[in-house]
């Protein structure tokens, strides 16, 4: 049994088109029933979860139990705000429409069951995080799921404001947003040439690059297994790159990609690496866990081994 003390909750009640508010009410009811001491902070704007996480984790030298009730974007903001990972234990109650973080980590059950597991657990699971940096390391973003350049980044950027996402979320088809936007973006985006340098100086040349993704978990984009063999406890990131094939052929490969059977297809390059440098011929949109990171030409990726302590 876990030893109950103070728990800090960062909650995004607007995720999954507001359905997270109902989940949070259910969580509050259970906390009250069990007499658990907690403080809750409701996010009010983009970036607020980062501010809250930094404030909560920096004001004490004691171990902090920080519970995230929200989607993948909220979790990413929290991870980028944690002041000291060595004394922060994180619990996850996923409420987003994409849920690639919960899916990739293997979090199962209802929100109530997830809460009870967190409250009753003495187990800590240490998992890797990734980091993408640019501007010669002056700017960076931590990620738990993936960070990509090109197609998937453009899709994530469009999904942030796409009216169709709210509509599909309302009828429980939120993941379809990414499918529709992927098809539209694939045929309208510009490709570029790029070069990736991996561990031991291994070089991957990419002509007509459609996308290059550094995966920490297996899934992104609402359940697409971009890196079916990715392992968030092996100290490496898994790269999936699509390049050197026509867009129409990429389109025909989408069913294989969605089912995780793309790893042996020509035009798909897979590699694992602790670090990787990527240089593009022209700047492209970059994302980290679906969060927009601007347009960049040179990027550095690194794995941060066992940085995140999950209450498991």
C-alpha cells in the first residue's frame, strides 16, 4: 500500500473537448471519500502547466508527488516545468483524445482505477525522456512520446487549431483527425534533403525527406506505431525517417504504417541512437509531443535515461 501524504494535481479540464472535467469530478469524489490530502491546480492557458509544475516542484526540498490529469500536451508542459526530477514522482491519469503517452506506457483501466493504483502503489518505474534542442543548444524541449520534423510536425501544428478535431472528439473519433490531416498534408507539403548523424558517427542521408521522427515511445498521432520496437527504458531514441520515395507511394504505405508493418519497406529508415544531429537543407516545422517548436534547420536529439520517476 502506498503511504498517503500530500498530492499535487495539475488538471486540464478542457482536454477531450471538456470531458476531462467529468473525469476530474470523479477523481475529486474518490479523493474526498478516502480522505486524501491534496492540492489541485487547474490550467488556464497554454504553457500554464509548465509554470505550475515549476512552482510546485521548486518551493520545497522534499519529495513531491505530482499527478497529471490531462492529455499528452498537458503532460509535456509539466515535464518541461519540473525543477528537479530526482525528487519528483509523477502519476498519470490520461484524459486526452490522442493518449499516446498512456498507450505507450501501458497505462490501463478507468480514471478511478488509475487513481487508486497511484494512491496504493509503492512502486516507482524509471523511464527515459527525450530532449530536442536548437540554436546551438540555447533552446530546448523535453518530450516523452516523440519529436518530429516535417509531415508529423505539420499535422500536429494543424491539429492544434483544426475545427474538425473538436467535431470528431465530440463523437469519439478524435484519432481520425490525424488521419485526415496526414493525407491532406502529405500531398501539399514541401520535402527537403537532410542528413542525420547518429551514435558512432553513423550517417543517414535523406533525399526528398517527408519526415524524420525521434521516438521515445512506440506510438504518436493518436496510436500510429511509428517505432514498433521503441523501448522507453533502453537509454536510446528510435528514429523513423521517410525519404526518397514519391508521395503517392508514401500514401499507399499508410495502412502498413498504421499497423506497424512499415519497418522493412523501402523508403522507411529505422535506427536507434542515444543522440542524433539532424541538418536540413531548409527549415521545417518541429514538434515535441505534438507541441509546436517553430521552424528549424539544425536540431540535436538526446535521450535522458531513466529521468522520469513514474508512480507505478
